[in-house]
C-alpha cells in the first residue's frame, strides 16, 4: 500500500515552509533550518495535524460521530483533535488527565472557545482513561472512535512518514533532522520516512518524557512500515535518541528555557518549554559538542506548542 493511497482527510496547509535560520546558523557554526510545522493551518498549528489527517479519515470511514482523545490538561494534541473533529462534523470529547494547568488558560481556553466537552479523570494511568471513553461512548449509544494519547499509534505516525516525503521534495539535502519525542509518533514517522525517502539523513529524537522510547520508537516504526506494506529491517542506527527531559515532563529545564529565549531573540520564533524548547536545546548541545560541520544542513522540526505557551506549568 503506497502512502498516497491510504485514506486521509485534508485538514492542514501543506507543504509547510522550510526556512534557514540566519542568526542561529551564525551562532552555532552550521546551517540550521526550521520546518515550520507550527504553521500546519488549523488551531494554532502543530505536529498533531499531520497525524489527524490519517486518524480522522479512519474515524470518518468507520462512521464515528464522537471522537475521544486524551492527554494532560494542556495537551496540544487534545486541542487540535477537538478543532479538527469539529471541522469534520464529529463531536470531540476530551477525557484528560487531571495534571497540569486545568484553569481556563492556554489550550483550556481554546477548548472553551470551541465549546468542547472536556472531562478530567484524576489518574496517572491511561488504562483508566480509555475505560472511561468506552463507558461514555457506550452510554451515548452513538458510534465513537478513540485516539490514543498524542495520536501516537502506527496510523498516526504515517503523518510524519508523509512529512519526510514532503521534505525530500523541498530542495535541500539535510544530514540531520531533529525533533522532540513526547509520545513517539512524530519521531517514529520521521525516522521511518527518512529510511524510505531521505537517504543519508540521520533523525534525532530529543526525549522530553521518561517513557521507554528505545522500545516504543522501533515498535511504532515496524507497525507503520507494515501498514505501508514495507518489509524493512529497523535497526538502532535508524533512530537516534537523546534524553532532554531534565527535571520531568512538562517541567521547564534551564537548557530548554535558554533555547526558547535564543530562538525568540535571534529569529522571532516562539518555541514552547514542554517540547520544542527542550528539543532545540538538544540541537544546541550537539552543535556545542562538535556534531555538525560548517557545511552540514540541520533541519529542526518546529512541532508547534503555541496553545500551551500561555499556561506554562513551572512547578
Ligand atoms: C505532541 C507534541 C510533540 C511530540 O510529538 P510526539 O509525536 O507526541 O512524540 C512535540 N511538540 C509539540 C508542540 C507537541 O504538541
């Protein structure tokens, strides 16, 4: 099955631009580019839109009237799922973990503006959340579709296989692509997509949470490859991981905060402290370690995060 034959709805504006960061390139002594997936064209943009084009196509094809998803209180993914489901005429219900800033700030404010049904469950276990989705879905008597945390299953990951294919057509060869890894689908998709469409490109996942990504990443890559009917051997060279989590998921780190400031001050772009700031801090650390030569081209995926920026949870 070719990528272009898989069911997909149109939600975003693609291709997203690639820009060279002139000031940061000078500062870091290599050619740093940014893939503007903060401009994917619905909500406030962000990486989840690419995944949702595949996931919500499946929901539609199954006749779903209700779409459930989950995450923390400030989940960018949950907000973008709600915006996208509404646009496609389905009712979003967000069953969120009661963790982080639950006040009407950031993504909670945006969900309020969209009139979304948001419910909190006081748990640290996603199994409780998925059980609650089934309870609410069955009680509604209407067909429903469940999207996992971050949209990170094999189908969602295909959004980033498609992104790698898109990058291949944008005219610059990149030795390195760097992204944040929070639930895994973005990194898995890019790493698989690079294997298929970007020969000679190494993909780095900057881990911003403490899940076992060394297991999650190759597993998602294999499942996504199977959906495409590709029989590929996935080896640890195909996905390079680096721990940038610092004090914890969604807790700001000094390096991450410095990276957010650098990008804002040098390029007028806003990263977020939960994902993209920590990921860009990883790219800066690699540059300082001498990982890049002056003539290398390094692509940073700006995966969004604007919604949560106004509800930063610093404790
Ligand atoms: C969800 C998210 C990520 C991480 O992507 P995963 O596919 O969950 O690993 C990165 N950046 C932002 C802004 C996000 O919302």
